[in-house]
C-alpha cells in the first residue's frame, strides 16, 4: 500500500491565522530564538487512513500508527495496526468489528519494544513485527496514556481507573491510588520524575522513591484553573507545560510550571479555544507542536498560530496523538481523517539556536580576545554542525580590532596599541551541503545577528620618562 505524499509548503504565517485569537506570552530560554518552523514542511502520509495513536521507535527506523475506523455497526470499530517504514504505511494486523478502539502507544526509547493501548483495558506489546496481547489489571478501564522511562526499560500506564500502573518486563505493579483518572504522562528527560495530568490536578512522581506530589493548582489573576488535559517537559527539563481549562470562560490555556523548587510557580503561555491533549517539543526545543481537539497549533516563543499549511483538505481538524523522530527530524501525527509528517526540508541552510551574545575583555589582556566566542554554542546545522565553517561578514575596523576565525572559535586581536572601545560584528556560517564537500555549489550559508565586542579601557600605571 503506497501512502499519499502530498507536500503542503510552509506559507506566510500571518495569512493562516489571526493572532488576535491568541494571547501570547513570550516563552523563556527553553525555546530557541533561532530558526525553527521555517525549515519544516508538512506532508500528508495518507488521506485514506487515520491515526488514533502513534509512536516512533527510538532508533528512528520504524513507527507505529494505530487506526480505529467505523465498523459494520454503530459503536463498533475496525482497529488496525500499521508499521510506518521508509515513509510508507504497511498494514500489520486488523481487529474487525470490535467494541473498543485505540487510545495510546509508546516505544521504550532504549529498545524496540512498544506498548499499544485501547479502551476496555485492551493492551498489546509489539516488538519488531511480533504482537502479544497483555492482561491489563483493570479490564474495564480505558488506557489514556503510556510513557516509558528514558533509560530504565519500564513504562507508566494511566487510565480511567484511579490507579497508576508500572509495566516492567512483562509484569504490572500498582503504583498507588491517585483518586482521579490519568489523561497524560511525561517523563522528565533525565528520568528523575514524571508529570501526570489527573482530571482536576497535576502530580509529579519521584522515580527514586515512587512518591507522588500534588502540584499547587494554578492561580493566575486570582482565578483557579481546573481540568488539566496534557503535560510535557521541556527538552532541558526546567519546565512542565500543561493545558488547563480557563475559569473565565475563555476556553483553555497553555501554562508552564517551573521545576526549580526554589521558584516553582505557574505562568500562562497562551490561550487556546479548545483543549491541547497532546504536545511535543521539537528536537532542539525550537518550537512546540500542539494537538488540539479541533486544530493543530505551533509556537516558537514569538508567535503562536495554527500549523502552517494546516486546514486544507485532509490536513484539517485536530490531532489525536503526536510522536517525534529525533534521528530524522520529523513529527508523526494524525486524526481520524489522515496521517501526517511535519518534516525538516532536505539540506536546509544552517541556523542559530539563539542570538550571539555581546562579549568583552580588557585592553591589556593579551589573551583576553582568544577564543572569546565559541560559534558552536550558537550555530546549528541539519546534517553535521561540527563541519560548519565560519568567516567574518562584518568587520568595521580591522586595523583597530580584528576578528579572526580559529575553527569554531572567534579570536579578537587588538591591532592598535592601547585601543579600547566597542565595535559591531557579524559572522557568516556555511555548511558542506548535501554532498558533504566544502566549497561546492550546494553549500548553504546564513549570517548571525549583529553583536558587539567591547574592549574595556585599563588605567595604566604612571611611568617616569
């Protein structure tokens, strides 16, 4: 079966959504200020099959797409498992005319094992083409969320029961009653804790001692937010993002919570019309893709709008689930009408993680300007950042202060004795193109922001003539 491969180009963002529908609060440093959305394009994998749940294997070699299509009678479903390999959907198995439907899927990032969950306690393990039915302890419960520990080979399973379960090497263990069903789970990137969206409250599980801590209910402008739908840690683990109901009748809101116990607090990021039930940060954390019940949103910390290219034909509606391939740089997601990729364009030009910061050193420090700026702290490439080349693009007074490139470093050399002051520079950075050969026609380049280098004056001691 060959999937559709319709490509929807990224068009001008302002033409796709009136930003007045959103209230934007700039994200902090966990979201890059460099290029992000501009180097991605939306592709329709299939407009004939949908996805209730998706999962991408850690090595990027395979993904799972779970479809639940209407069966022969109302309330019955044809539940199909597809393998997504090489851009194609390959049917693995179908359960015809079932009273249950798929709800969740997740791969163990350290192996090839995945768990596939559904309503009515349906749970399967999947490993490289082999499917095995498991006996979930709560056969009546709908499995809402599955997430694997990033290193330890066990998964947490949340459902409409009030008990959180741990699945470890074929065995289930009850982690204690929460008192509410679990809608979403996400492990902190270092594995030290997991965030749980639990109906009216949000919890954090300490994975060392298995203790549960209920986070304070968000209070913003004296209003209590309620009903949490989703949770997601930032790539650096500093914040938890969550979608909550806005108590003022404004739909829902995306909030963030600082994990730093000394400054823990809730902040509003954006307002959204409907609930965000799945969200994933891009590989470098440069933007957040959000699956709503009726739309797909994206934010990079400066703008928030529906996904560029979204809303046309099969590329419309919400997103039931979102997975990410960190190896090949694409999101995989779907709804009842289709399956989609948001994928990096091939061989894009290099970009910045964030603006190059101003720097300074003392005039009498002979080595002060040596390796003053490490460009690999800022510049990134889709293929091999370590092979980027750099050159001074703006150098206003090289007879006074010269910028020299030493591999990935920028050296600044004072050329005029006792010179001090501030000059503005810009650097061009160049990749090796698709052929991985420097200096050929397919090389791409970009320039940094303008940044200042200041040579601070030093009061020299008085000398006798």
